[in-house]
C-alpha cells in the first residue's frame, strides 16, 4: 500500500457535508454514552437504537447509575433491540467501570478490551470516538468500503482477517484525523456503500474504487444467507422475554406457555434464557428477570 491515503480527503469532505446528526457524536458526548451507543448499534440500525439510547441516557447517565440497578432492569429497558445479552454486557461493564475505574470509562484500548462484553471493534471505537485515539475501527460497514474501494471485492470475508486489519492500519491518517476518518468511512458504508444497493453515483471515491473500476465483479465466496427470524428460537425467546419485561414480579409458567405453541421449542428457548442469565426460575416454578 502507498504511504499516503488517496481516499482520505474525499471521504472526510463527504462526511463534513453528509454526516448524520446523532447525539453520541455531539461535542461533549460522554465516553459512557458513546460506549452504550456502540454496544446498542451492533447488528441494529440507528433508527431503532435512538429512542432506547435516549431513554437509557436519561435513566442511567453514568456507569454508577446503571451499576446500582439489578441486571434485570437493563434487560427490561433494552426493549426490542434484539440480542438482549448485550444489555447484560452493558450492566456488567457498568459495574466493572464503577468498581475498577472509579466510575470513569477508561481511555486505554487494552483496558477497554478487558471490560465484560467489549471486543476489539468496540474497544477501538470507544478509544477513537470518545478519546481521540488512533485505531483501526473495523465494523461491517468499514470492512465493506475497504473491500470494494481498495481490494476490488464486493464483500469482505465473513470474519475479520489479519490482512484486513493491516490494510486498515496502513490507511490510518495522523492522530488529529484518525478518529474522523474512522467514523467517516463507517458513515459512508452505512449511507452510500451499502451491502445490497450501493449508490456509486453518490460516492466520493467512486473514481478511485477498485471494485467499480473492475466492472463490479460479483462476490465469489461462500453463500451469504440472510438471517431468518419467523418461527425461530430467537423469535420464541423474544416473546418469552417480552412477557418477563412487562411484568414487575414473578411470572407463572402458564403465562409463558401461552405465548408459543410448540412445547419443545418453548422449553428449549426458556432453558436458554435461564442459561444465558436473562431469566431466573424461582423455587415455586415462576420466572422473572435476573435480580
């Protein structure tokens, strides 16, 4: 790769004009609010996250505020964001930050990575967006933009690879621009270089895009299947969890039995919720959110 990054100026210029006005990007947004947003945004679109994030920030503006609550309250107020174990991860993060770091989200990438439920992407994103760190921030959108613009491939590999990380690191600008570059590429992937219908005519790096210049060769890797939901264990778990979230006390088993017809699937899903720490079964056979 060349030492300079020819994508830098056009991407930053596009972002300056087209960036969405999101509260976790506002000047003065707290590191905690950014951490919450990053975990909520995993596999979830902004339009669904915004109202839940706003409610969380009003209710729990600091890690200490959330840490005081039982984990079940985090699950209750997760709403319909999906993948509710993320709520438990955030609650565990809040307690770890409160107990180990004096209630302040740490700025160091390695320390962030040691927090419960925080992976490489989230640690890099928080270190960059909250503290101005210089890190390769590789979410799905960034990986897709770099796969197309630089490597000439329609989609990146299913899992992040060492060559992808080396490429992303080689494109990092200096410390003053690195955080903006990270969020700008992410925004470009979210709004323009989308997975199914990229708007190449609106792309600031269309003239440089290796994939477009190669004639947009189709993806030739393993089949990329969309995630089904109807009738799945995930849907069953969601319905069971909705009953527990709406209740403010123990729930009789009969109330849970009523929301899903298949006994086998319902029992498997309910056992899974208990095993994942998202529900508790009491001595009298009733269920509740974790206390």
